[in-house]
C-alpha cells in the first residue's frame, strides 16, 4: 500500500506573496514567471474608503557576505613531513618579546605579505610565556601564546587563514603555530 502525498493549496495571500517574490528574480532559461493570481472577490461588504496612506515599503534585501568555512586543521601528512624534516615552512615570524598591540600589527602585516608572496604554510613563534623577572601584579604569562590563536580565528583574518596547529617540538612546540594560508583570489 502506497501513501499518497497530500499537498496543501496555497492561500491567495501566499500566492500573491510568491508572485511578488518571483517578479524580482530572473527566471532560469526555459522557465517562465508564474501568472499573477486573480484578486479574490470578498463577499463581505467593503468598508468605507479611508484616506490613502502610503503602504509600508519593505526594506531592500542587502546582499549577505558569504560565510567563510570553518577553520580546518593542518593535514596530518603535512604535519608528519614537517616533523620529519621533509618539508619546510615558507616563512617565519617571531613575535615573542613584543607587546600585544605591536605583535597584532606585525602578525597582520606578515600574513598579508605571506599570502601576497604565494606562501601556503608559515610558522608563527609566540613564545611559551616564561615568567618575567620583576613582572607586575597584572602582567600575565603567555599573553601572545593565548592571543595569537584568538586573532587567527577572527573574521578579518579568515580571508587569509585556512587553519592552524601547534608546531612540532623542533619548531617551537607549544610556543609556535603552523598556519595554512589561503591562496589569493585571482592568483592562478
């Protein structure tokens, strides 16, 4: 026994709305726009005409920015090749010893230059955040180590960064990150 699928008929308001939406798009090749629905006659007496007030105009739809895909980890094959010394990173930046704002600007500049140079994999050294002698009460250990991954996840860097992973011990271990970069648009 097969179940027949019951479909609900569109109300006149739904048909009118669909017609309105369909008029604002270009039909696919070989397709035509749906016909305008006939205005439904109401049997109820019409109310007295009111002074015409302008109908509210819906705001225009703004084009949405395409959402970027989630960050992807560096491939295992690439990590193994890096760890065994069969592959090198394309470029390196050492941020440790810099203040947070200075490091952020240096990181942005470095990533833009690396992408413009066509690099695919770079190493960012943040340092492990050893305790500084005579550090103040509010000084934190490992600020860059904590902040660089946060910066790499921000939307403004997502056009540059595909993903990142903690570096292998010979490249700095937990005090460094491998970062995969996107190819520049228009680059072959």
